[in-house]
C-alpha cells in the first residue's frame, strides 16, 4: 500500500509499520512499539552490507529470497524478514541509493519529516568508511535528532576516531563482539561495547542489560544484550529488573565509563 503524505511516499512493511520514503528515495520504517519513543529505522540488506560480520554472517539472495548462513550455530535475525519481497526490495533499494550518495563528500541523508530518533541498521552495517562518514555528516546536520547504531565494522570506526577524535554528541555507536575485528575492542577499551549473552547468569553484575535500545541511545558504559529467542519478554522479567538495579548502583559507585 502506498499513499502520499507531506510530499513523501509511504508504504507499509510486513508488520504494517509505516515506511516513509524521502525525496532521495530512501525508505525508513517507523517503529512505535519496541523503543521508548517513536523511532525511524534505516535498514540495508543483511550480510551483503556487513563486511565485519563473522559467525553470524547471513545473506538472502536479492532475487530469489534464498538464505545462506556461514554456519549452523548462528543466524542473523535481521535476515529472516527478508523472505518477504517488500522488505528485501526496500533494503536493496536503500543500499543502491546510499552507495551513490557516498560518492558525494558533501551529501547528507534526508530524514523523514518530524524524525526525532533514528536507529541506524536494524539490518546491515557501515559497509565502507565513506558510508560511515555519510551518517556522521547527517548527524551533524541534524543536531536535534538522536542517532544510534551497533557495528561490527569496528575498523572503520576506529580509523575515524583516530583521525577526527570523536563522534557528534547526538550520535552513539556501540561495537559488537563476534566480528572480524574483535581484537580492536581489546586494543581500544574506550569503545562502548555491546556483548550478547545466552543466559542472565553469564552477564557481569556491573553491566546493564539493554532490551529496548535505551542504553544504546545514551552516552554511558558498555552494556549487555540477552539472546532474545531464549529470553523473551525481557521488559517484564523481574530478574532482569533486579540485575539492572544492582548494575546501576555499581556503575554509579564506580563513576567511570567502561
């Protein structure tokens, strides 16, 4: 379904979420349920736009929808929804368009009207340094908007920070373990890291468990994620709430960023 609102084209994804297209032709998904505030998500094809992915690398063929994984142990959940042609087409169209935008060192990404929060890459990643800089320029051009992302393209982020010193204050990037570049995490302890654990009892007591991207949005220390297929309804889990209360006390007492 498509219609026209405010001069922009809109469609819906498989969950009925609004997907506005900007005048650049880029599609965003508007999510009003997972996050604490309405958030626009920008996605690229899983795997194909993930040069730092290692064991979780999963790709879905653009034309056939056939999925391939690197191994049987891990599956990128973002790739699962690409069995739907409309989702697959949206992500590939975005991929084609941003690759063209990357050729212009002054380009920025046009955001949906009234965007206040943008989650970059529920699917996909920073596929080259120019693309990372494209989003950084976009954040600088929209200081009133909060941006955040997870990345396994740790090498591109480290190179940028070594050159430029810091990200815009409205842009949070957390690096994810399980990448080709995990050694850079150990070499750069100042990086904000998101680590996935299978069970609650594996999570360090001084790490918050983020189940709605709240820790990802905010400046702060490294944090934990629980594998979501085995740990459902995390927002209502009293054990997670107790863990996070204790972790908050320890973080406050420590007074330093991991």
